[in-house]
């Protein structure tokens, strides 16, 4: 294959451009998956949240762990039942794709409001998500999710942050 001259005068093979485009597409798909994960939790769409995971997924939260996607919707629903409102934000996403698998991390901040009529009385948790992903026939899915809590603010009466 001949090299193409780019606008800055350097050469770039079509193969490396294709690999770069594929990597960018995978990274964008993974970022969309993590965005969907957070929106599903906040919208209380638990079956859609469960669908973000592979059937053999491992989920490790400060308060408990769950293996497999079966029953994950009910597990998440029960964990966040004490809160009328939640607001999960995930940023600073880093992913490394290797074929049909990927690993990554992202920073998070999650606000938990027990009573929507009293939003100033809330509990906030922040830290790092550690991720593993697998490409499936239905697209990328989460195969492992682990939370490392860095700090909390407010009163956690539920133990959600594992005593932090």
C-alpha cells in the first residue's frame, strides 16, 4: 500500500487511518455506553441498566457485589430505593481497546436525594469507576464494574458508600 501525504506533509498509510478510525469509533461507543449506564440509573430504567452488562458481569460496589447480569435490575433498584432522586456524573473517561475487549476508568460524582422536596438534604459520593468491557453481537457491554470511593459528603444513612 502506498502512503498518502497528509496536509502537514507527513505520510500516513490508509491502514493506520482505518485503525485510528476504528479505535475512535470504539472509544465513542464505550463513552456512549457509560453515559447510558448513568442515565439508566438516574431515570430508574433498571432493565435497560441491566442490558448494559454482559451475562457474566461482575459488579463491585462499596456496599455489596453482584455476579452476572441476571437479577442485576432488581439489585440496583433495591440499592437505590431509599432515594427519590439521583444524579450520576461520569467524566475523564480513559479506555484501552484490545480487539474485542477493553479496560478503562472514569471519575464519578453521584448525588443521592432521599426526598425530592428537600434536595438540600442529600448524600454525595465521588471516586473512580474501574471498567472492563467486551464486544458482543449487540455492541459493547460492561463485563466488570468496580467503584473506588474517594470521598463522601452529607449523611449516608443507607451504607451505600460502604461506611465512607
